[in-house]
């Protein structure tokens, strides 16, 4: 096990092939700032090759209540107002850097699991959506309220949400900004499983063990195929399956 590390309000620990990333600001319900996203991006950029599973969680009673409220003080520096002071191209580059703190959670070679308890709002919901899998406690609620604040979800949330629940339901969730409870999340595909809060850690541990059980090469190749299936047409995906299988056979025969 590697020593625990902390980068601002984000804490990491690695145990073999499992990296746990914890939002560690429980007194503020793990509210996020650009420093949070920079810390997440740095973790993704320095990911060890032997990491196979990344678990993302929040300390305390909430996964993440979203953007730090101080970011909405448009009269102060270090807030969303900074983006307005930049030329549009540079402002978009700044947001692209924020998004990189989320996109790496679907990097080739790793499978990410969000362990969600309590509130996952705005940036918190988008962080959970950025992961491949989600385990929710029965008190969890996900919400994308950006439209009610005159904004849009811009931390990779829209594409991931549409992949999970489909176009029309994603449209309704985003445009109303309403809360999605744990039971609805499970029935619509947002959650892989919902358990009582006391069982969250054990359920995540069981899922991680199951994800680590297959051979690493086969696991990574299969994950890559499932991800590409979202974008590919049938013929392109069939070709990807053929290429991946031939690659696996060569590795298995070569490894004898």
C-alpha cells in the first residue's frame, strides 16, 4: 500500500491496483473549486500504470454539494467572474482544463467507481457521472441545477448523462434541475446498485474485487470495447471486437 497523499482538498491512497480518490472537505459538504479540479487533473496525469480501479468518494455525509458558493460572488476575484474577464477562447481553454479533472476517470486501462452518499449536486453529480460505475446509498440524491442558476453543466456531465439515461430523460433532468433520488437513479441506469448507507463501503469493496478478478489484459480490452460501443456504429464496433479478440488470442498463445 502506498502512503496516503493530500493535494488541497483531495486525498488519495493506493492499495495495489486500486486508487481511492476522496474529496476531503466534509465541513463544506465537499464543495468544489477550480483548485479541486486541478488536483483531480493532476491525479489523472500521474496515474500509475498498475492502477486498474479508481474509487471516487466524498468524506463525511455528502459526496459533493457542488460548486463552492463563494464562486458565485461575481464581484470578487478567484470566482466565476474571472472567466468573464478573459477573451472567449481563453475562457473556453480554462474550462477545458477544468474538464480534464473529470475526463481522465474513463481513461484506457482503468475502471472508475463513484461511491455516492448524500448529496451529489452540480459539479458533484457530474463527478459521479464521469465515473464508469456508481454505487449509491439509499439517501443519495443527484441533481444538475445549473440551468436554474442561469448556467449550463460544463464539467462533462451532459454527454455522460445522455449515455446513461437517454436523450429525453437527460433533457428533462437538465432543464428542470430537479433531484433524482437513489431509487429512480437505479431504475433509470444512473446507479448500478443502491444499498443502505451502512453497506456502502462493503458493497464498493465487493464490486472492486469483482472488477479485479479477470485477467488484466482481458479486462482492459473489454472495457475499451464497451466504451467504444457508445460511439461506434454496428460495423465499426464489430471490427473493433474482431481486432480485440485477435489481439487477446495472440497474447494468450504467446504467453504459453
